[in-house]
C-alpha cells in the first residue's frame, strides 16, 4: 500500500494546510462582508465545515487509488465517483450541522442561512470531491510515469551492460589457441622462451578477466596490456614486426572502454603480419583534438600478398561498443590505401 502523497511529505502537507487556511480566510471574509452574517454564526460555520472538508479531502486518496483506470471501466469509475461525491457531500453537510449544533446554539437566523445556502454547499462538496480526486489521479499517473521511466532506464542499462559484456567475450580466441600451439612447439626447441610466453600469457589473461568486471579503464592501463599482448606475439613472430607509440601525456589518464585496443592489434597481426614477407611496423598514437582523444593504430602491409580472410568481427565489435558506451555514432574511422591500413577511434573527452 503506497503512502499518502500529502502525508508522506512535510512540504506537501504544509502547502496543503496553507491552501486551506487561505480558503478559510477567504470564506470568512465572504460570510462577514459579502453575506453579512454575524461573526458568532460565521466563525463556527467556517471553521467546522472547512476543517471537516480539509480532513475528508485527505481520505479521497483511497478512492483514486483503489478505483483505478487500469482495473475498471470508464463507466464504473464515473458512476463510482458520482455516488462517492454525493455521499461525501451529504455526509459533510450532516456532520457539519451536527457539530455546529452541538457546539453553538443554533437559532432561527443561522437555520435560515444554512437552509438557503444548502444547495450551494452541496454543489461545493461534490465539486471539491471531484477536484481533489482528479488531483490525486494526476499524482498517481505522474508517479507511475516516473516509475516507468526509471524502470525502462534500468532495463535499458541492463541490456546495454549485457551487450557490452557479450561484445567483450567475443574477443578472437584464436590468439589463445595460437599462443598455446606456439608454446607447445617452444617447449621442445626453446624451453626458456616457452616459459617466458607462459608467464606473459598468464598476465595477459589475468588482466582480461579483471577487465570483465569494469567497463572503462585508464589508457595507461590499456597500454600495459597491449605491450604485454605484443610481447607474446613477438615471441611467435620474432622479427616480423616492430611496435612504436606516440602518446600525449594528458591522454594517459583518460578513461577508455577496457579491452578496446587489443582487437585493433589482433586485426593488424592477422591481416598484415601473418603473411608478411617484409617487416611490418605497428604504430599506436593518441592525441586530444576538438574534444576527442584520437587513438590511431596504423600498419603497413604488402599489397602483393593476399591477407588472411576474416569476418571483421573485431572491428565491428569495437564500433558497436563505442556506440553503446558513448551513445554516439561515427566514433571509428578506417582508412586503407597505399599499402597502409589505419583505424582511428574517437573517445569523447570532457574538457575541464
């Protein structure tokens, strides 16, 4: 059972009382200066009838709450409130007259005033019932609307998190398989290299597992992982590639999606280094420009050598992750030409 919207909030209760004190003051002025009723009649009539109506108004919340639009037809709601308004108005007038009669000696003057104003008071009671009930319906609708927005946002966030995790788990497993095969061969011909590769692979997998628990990390942490990844690949491919980096210092502290760079280098290794006859240079650069951190991975390739075919899932995953994390499209640019292949990703930066 939800709490009363007025009683559960001190500010709402104070506002409700202020409105009613204004009504009581205005009604008192009308009775004395507008109608000409003596103070000894006007004051009890005003205070008793309006304070009673003030209290009854709080109870109308239950009518709006339990005669909901979701569970009842429009006709049933309309008829229920018609009878409710009539009943409340009659009850209000009867109790008001009884209390005034109990506390104040009613004479012919007040009896005549009460009878003359009875139809208007009855209409006021019905009108008040409908106005307050309609106000409560608005509160219920607004509260439900806000709850629905919050739940939709939470659901969207959960879906986004699930999609991000799914994309992260799609990192090409061939790297691990190839590394294991290389280690298997190295255990015979070069046990020391095999041992080094095992340790580096363990560190790499440790970082990978840890990154699954967080969506973003500093670029400096990503660089450590990339260097570790390339050291493992260096054992496999020896002198077939070299790595260079050009990173602006202010970029190192900027948050990036975790494991966002590894698929870029994996793509370069697979399509440029794997079948290369000449040494391939992998270059990583990062700089801040126009409110973005531009991270570029660039490599040369031999256009005369057919590269390994692939599904392109790595680059597609990066594009999808960037869009999900930053809710923005066009955060990745791919350029291929003149025996040069580059992928640039753009990380929005909040400039301080």
